[in-house]
C-alpha cells in the first residue's frame, strides 16, 4: 500500500467511487416519496491527490458556511480561525424516507391528517406513474 504525502501530491490517481442515492423529480415528489434509486459513480481518474483534497475541502467549507457558521453568525469574530473535524465523512447523511416517517410520527393527529391530504393532493393525476 502506498503512503500519500507531500512528495506524491501531484501523482495522478485512477479511482472511481460509487454511492447509492435516491432521486426525486421535485420537492413535491420528494415529500410524496416518489423516488428512483440509482448508483452514482464518480471517476477521479487523472486527478492528483491534491486535486481530490481541494474538492473535499470545498465541500466541507460550503457545508460549514451554510450550517454551523450561519447558525452561530453572531458568535463569530471577524478574522478568527475555526477548526473543523472531518474525521467522519458522511456522518450527517440523513435518509429522506426515514426522516419523513420519523417526522410523521412526531406530529399531532391533526398535523398527520393535513400531511396525508397534502400527499393525496400531490398524487392526483399521477396514477400509474409509480417509480
């Protein structure tokens, strides 16, 4: 097994990563549970280790900016350094179907009935179009 270090940051990689994910046609479809499961393969062939790390950093930074930083904006000090631990990539992944079922169980009966009505409304005209 090769060790990655600054000396080989510029070596070209030949790696393909695969992830199974669910895709919905739109927000209403997502709420209604209309999904297709697909396998997404991302090829990193020809990129260097440095390129791949830059992509990972960009994703982590955007996630931090849109989440924790925005939520704690008033506590941030201009020019400060914030340290983020990226030890568990993908740890924040939430299965949308599981989350919908969990949220449904936490609603009052009135809220559940309103949600069911919303689902029924979004299904009108889609008979026979199960995915």
